[in-house]
């Protein structure tokens, strides 16, 4: 995979998120204030947090593109994972803030939102779903954990907007037909939105932290790699195989067994052949091969 192409595509996805969320945050915030809708204002805050998240993704992607150096010989790929963690933390904080605000609403006079709030929410749902699908596709194609986390951030906004739509609609209906408890649909929706956001933040954050802590690929994920090693002439056994994710790429440490009677030079040549074979696999970035003498068990 061409790193420059990958960087440009992922960067474009981050910028789409930044611009789109700024527009939605302003639109929903203004209309939420005009329409007296707590749910819509909460949704606007959620979109505003997405802006910060997309900026974190942009910074992480740019840092991850930096080449290896003396202090970071394996590259800077984990910068994307760190960006994903930042996005998850922001999501968690926004969820807690929305929950507190929604809870306070039950102890204050409830104002029925205006109908214009419904149109703003519907527009937000459509735009956010398009952004989710676009960024999720890019994130999966270019193995960007940060971009995929940000994409799910957008999907959480879709869920929150749907909840806001139901809450606002119920509140307006309750005010129109005189059902007092329906009027509380707007703050109830805000509370439900906060639960969705916190749950998603926990899930995404846990996964990102797991990947940052030198997560080793499971056996079922390394079948192709091990087959590539076994196909190299002179490899008699794979004694150990550790493939760890380093952001969007994989670094492999392995031990192979070769004929103990061959020369050091021949063993070294086999090791180089194994490395070349593994590097041909698209997302493998670096390989460290240790040569062992083959022993029959």
C-alpha cells in the first residue's frame, strides 16, 4: 500500500468530519436554542465533540506517517491508536455532560420544543449516516483505527439524533394533546442519548487501549503469514510467531528452524528470504527473524 495515498485518503476523511461537524453543531445549536429543545442542544454538543475528535484523528494520522527514527525504530503507527483513545475519552465526557444536563431538566419547568427542531434532527441523521459510511469505508480499506473510531463516533450521533427525534416529537405531541408526561420526552431523549454515547465510548476506548498495549494477532489472523513462511525453501519449522499491531501496520517477530548442518551464511539467506516473503503482505511493515537449529522432537 502506498503510504502517501493512504495518508491523503485518511486525511480527507478527517477533514470531511471536521467541516461536516462544524456545520451540524452550529445548525443544531442555533435551532435547538430557538426551538427550546434540550435534546437538540445536547445533540449539537455531541457534534461539536466530533470536531475535536476529527482534529485528533488528523493529528494522529499525520504523526503516524512519520518515518522510523532512532527513538522510534518501529515507526509511529501507534499515534493513530492514541488518537482513537482521545476520541473515545472525549465521547465519554460528552456523554456524562449530556446525562447531567438531561437529569437536571426533570427538576425544572419543561418547555415544549418548536416543530423546527424536528427538521434539524432529520437533516442531521441523513448527513451523519453519510459521514459514517464514508469514513468507515476509508478506515477499513486503509486500516486506520482512528478513522474507524471517529466513524463510529458519527454513528453514535445518528443514534442520538434518532433518540432526540423521538423525544422532541413526543414532547411536541404531549403539549399539543395535553398529555403532561409526554412533555418530558425531550429530556428523556437527552438522557437516553447520553447512555448510548457512554456505552459506545467504553467499547471504542477499550478496543483502542487493547491495541496500543502491543496486541498480538490471534492464530486465525496469521494463517496467511505462517503459510508464507513455511513456503520458503530451507524453513523446516516455525518455532515461534508473534505478529503485533502497530497502528495500521503489523510488525512480526519469529523464530524459524533450519538445517543445523548448513553455514551461517546460508541460514542468514533463508532468514532474508522469509523477511522478503512477509514484507510482500500488504500491511506487514517490518520483520525480525531469529534462526534456530532444527531438532527432531
